[in-house]
């Protein structure tokens, strides 16, 4: 797989109030063809903007294949954007070379979905958590490094008796906590949590989410919390972005999104959350069908084949812009016929 690269359109310099900002980010992948197949372009993310403030949690929710993980990797500069800009603390880091990014890696960390698979099974917990110190040449004395690792383990609720264990000797919840300890090692400013609870059982999910919240209260870092579970996203996040087929279709403060969702897709996601409040239940819609294939983009709004509110014109022919629901409001929706109740 190769990447499709274009010049990036000029973007306005963002104000420094945001810790991290993505401006109109797009990422296209080119799948090389053969004698029998044409070259295909996969539009993983299209024209997505996001702002994350200091000590803030922004949730990113959507079905599998919606572009959530790709957007997170663009913000971390693990992927080069096809279009758009990435700013960190007011600096444009879009085209930083790896040597320029290296000092920033201490501030930008990631938690993966399957922690057990992400951890090297040959290494001990002590080696895994201390690796960032080795990479950046910190705490060179083994005793000091081991003491720091033990302190990090205590921070995430694990004891020093795990120092010499390997991932295969740990539960999935313990593996995720080891991953969190490793991510915290260099005191990052921003952490992408990429489906960090998807592989855990219900009780471990709540514990890990509560741990992430507690750590943020004491360490004041920011999160991008990626999940397909809107219930957990609303539980942890101050603001939420909803993605569908590579595009942001709704963005709002968490409480407003829960109580006044405008996009039919967002309301369908809310349908998966158990709810006893009849006022909230009446906002729900049933979602049928499957998301569009990234290999075969459709004309118009990508949600229109599944949308109960779609009209032939303009839904089937024109992409709705992401606009405020009212002048000056932070709540934005990309829909020609959004809900208003």
C-alpha cells in the first residue's frame, strides 16, 4: 500500500489556546492495481477539523471503518496528511521530519485497542514501561529507572510484584494498565486513546475509564478518546465528534449531543445506549443497512442510503457542509434535514 500525496492548501494559523488542532485533514491511500484490477483510492478521512484544549477530553465516535483511527494517527503525525494541517501548541508540525518530531514524541502518546498484542511478549513489564526512558536517554542508572517504573505501576493501580512478569502472565485489564503506565512515563501533554477498552470486559472498561479520568485530573494532559461505544465516550468526554464514512457529521458538547443530537446517524448511535428516560427515548431512530465501501464512494451525503430523513434532492447529489446549528453555537451538524426537536 502506498500513499497518495498532494500539496496542502493554505490554512489559517490557529490561536495558541488549543493544545492540538487538525485543520481540514484528509488522508487518501492508493491501492496499486494489477493487470486485472485498476488502481483504487481509499479516502479514509476527508476534510476533518478538530480542536483539543489543555486538559480536555474530546471523544471521537463512529462505526468501524469511519476513519477514527486514521484521524488519530494524523494528529500524532504517525501518518502524513494528504491535505490539511496539524498544529501542536500553535506550531505547524504538518511537515516536520522525524528528527524534528522526536522531541515532540515525549508529549504525544497513544494507547492501543489490544494492549496484549501491542506489548512485546518477550519483554518484562519493567522493560516495557522503561523503554521510553531508554529511547530518550533518561534515567540511565538502572536503579533509578526501576524505581520510576514501580512508581508508574502504582499510579495505574498495579504492584511492583509485576515488574518481572511478561504480558502473557497478565490479564487483559492489567496489560492495558501497563500500556497506560508506559504512555505516562514521559509526562505527555496529549494521549490518543484508540479504542482502549474494546478488548476488556464491562467491569474492566469502567475501571480503565475511571482511571483515565483520575489521571487527567492530577496530570492535566489531554485525550482524544476514540470508541464505537457512544455511552463510554459521553461518560468521559467534554466534547464529542461523530464520524461517518471518513467525515465529521456532528460535533457538540457531550451533554448537548446526548440531549439534542441533530444528525440521524448520531441518534442511531444513541439507540444503542440503554435509556429509561422517555424524553430521550423518543429521539432515537433505528439504523438499517451498512456503511458505504471506502472503495466505492457514493455521490451526495454518504449517509443518505441509510437515512430515514433523506430526500432525492439534495441528499443524493450534494455533500452537506458541517455548519453551526445556530449562529455562534459550538454545536455543528452536516445534514440537509437535521432534527430540530
